[in-house]
C-alpha cells in the first residue's frame, strides 16, 4: 500500500446513518485533505430507509461511495446496522470486525456493535466483545503500533457520556485499551460525545456524526 513510512494520516468517518445526500456532499469536501487510510466505526445505515430499498442496499451504496476515496478502507458495523452488513463488509474486503490487518507496521483490529436499551440489531454483550477483540488482535502480531476500532466507546471517558451525564460505554473496551496499549482507539455510537480523550498513553477519538459534517483526522508518526 502507498502509505508513507514516517507517518500515517487517518480519516475517521462514523455514524452516517443512511444519509446518502450529505455523505456525497461531505465526501467531496474530504477529498481536499491528504490522508492514507479511511476508518468507519459503524452505523452505515438507519432503521428507516427509502421506500423500495433495504438496509443492505443502503450499506452497499455507502461502502461504494467510501471506496471512491481510493484509500484502504477499514470498517466495523454499528448497532443499528443489520447483521447481514457484517457479511457485506467481508464481501467488500473492508471488514475489521473480529479480524485485523497490518498496514505499514500499524496493526488495526476491532469489533462492532454496541449494547443499548433499544434492542437494535448488533448488540454484543461484554463477553462477546472480549472474545471478538481478542480474536482480532491475533491478526496484528508483529505490528509496531496498534489501532483499536470499536463502535462502542470505552467506559468512563469523555466519549461515552450521554446528555444526562451517565456513562454508557464498555468496560471490556476500556480494559482492552489499558491492557494492550494501542496508540489510538477509535469509537463512535454516542453522537453527543464527539471529541477526544486519553486513556493512559492511548489517544481516543469519537469523530461525531458524519451526516452532520463531523469527521476526524489522526496522524501517527514513527516517534
């Protein structure tokens, strides 16, 4: 892959929620930035879809548009994505859900979905998250740096607080960061908690809802 050896620029696009119109608008703006890799931590679609379409139709269209950026694309599903979208990500060669990939000494691993009170499609429990992340991490053996990608955020950080102030993230995701020390941990899910934080030496990011014009840029340098 044509990624610079001294640094890597990552664009984070999350929580598209089926808004194809704004996706196209904001993707045109993103083309003006320099970046090497695109990461999408889930919620490509929403429960409401245009008449005559399915969630899977919308997901395929969105992935096709993300691929027009012509950079490596790494994705996990969100909680409102249909379970079939996991297979679509695999078919499109962009899945990092329960698997990993090394690109220029950086190992990317992840697991999608998030537990909610709303009985959405992909809601792994903490044990499933733990097993999924452990499985994906095995793919990154030998990587110089690690980047963790989950839909659900780590517990008790700036990225998992809902409007009431209650923290609703995952303790497993937090513990996995503290144990494995990825240089970056990317999550999404809680729209109102967009921003950054740190957990030990790990930089945390929730880039916000892309359909509202928010995205993230992360630069990883050798030193």
